C-alpha cells in the first residue's frame, strides 16, 4: 500500500513538473500608489502635494511587446495592441514556451499606422472608450479620479493622453530589465505620475497637444519591473 501511495505522489509531481514546463509567460501590470496596490475608488494620500485622491478609471494601451536576451530579440508579439484596464484586465499571456530573456520592451500607446486605419474591433473597439475620432485617433493612456485640490466640479481630474501626428505624438517606448521568470510583474507608479502634475491648476487634458506630450514623457519614470 505504501509503495502505491509513493508511486501516486511521484506521478503527481511529474505531472505538475511537466505542466510547469509547458506554461507560457504572464505579464502582469500592477498599478501602485507608493507601496500600496491601487484599488478603484479607494482614497490615497499624497505627501508631495498634501492631497487625498482616488482613482476611478485607469486604462492604457500596450503594443509591440518584445523580449530580448543580450540585446537580441527572442520574442515579438504578433498581436499589436492590448488594452490594460484596472476594471477588467491587468494581465497578458504569452503562450510561447521556454523563452530565455533579460529585458522587455514595449510601447505605451497605439502607433500611427494603426491610428490612420480608423476604428477597429477587439481591444481597439471604440466601445472601450479609448477612441476619439479618425482625426485624433486613439487615447493611449486614460487616468480619471478625484482630488481635493482640484477646483473642478466634484473635484474631478481627467487625463486622456493621445495624439499620433508630429509634433504632438505621444507614443512612448519603455525598456526594462527583466528576470527570466514565468511571470513579469510591472509596477505602474501612479503617484509618480500625479506628483509630476500641478493638479490645482492642471487637472484636465482631453485632446492631443503640447501638454499631452509633456505628460506622456512621464511614462518613462512610472514603469518598473518588480523584483
């Protein structure tokens, strides 16, 4: 009986090992406020601005995901754009197995070719609330919430960042070192993004332009791979 039990345990371990070897790669985006994971509608306190605020909407597009090893491409995503949404999806799956990498690169936003192709389906469906019109294209990054320093109705702030035409293109490329694990967790530091904005005097961007470009450049500081 003992031998049967040990055989069962051995088979169970082998099956789990085989399953783990066949798993793909998960890329998880983790919205953060300081050291705390952001939850929709929950209040957070900013010591930088002596402010309390909440996040109601947070969505952004990720495109052209690339994995690299020693500077050489080992994987490039076939699907061009993924919508990351605090309400619906914060994780992507790469089904290709046995990837060996030391860095990840991706764009925040939708490229110009896709923009001039007009509204599409799936993650690019206008029903997702991330499309302006064919003249302005897609919203790359949307952040909405409330802050006590905003002198707006109900203390609302709204940042809809997009634009694909020069000189107001907002697409940004992010390069990050990444350990060769089955999960890459990428923190998105919303506190750093909001601390870079004077919410009292600048609490709304709803179209492409110079101010949208300035905020898009903050993307370079808010993405980091969790150790």
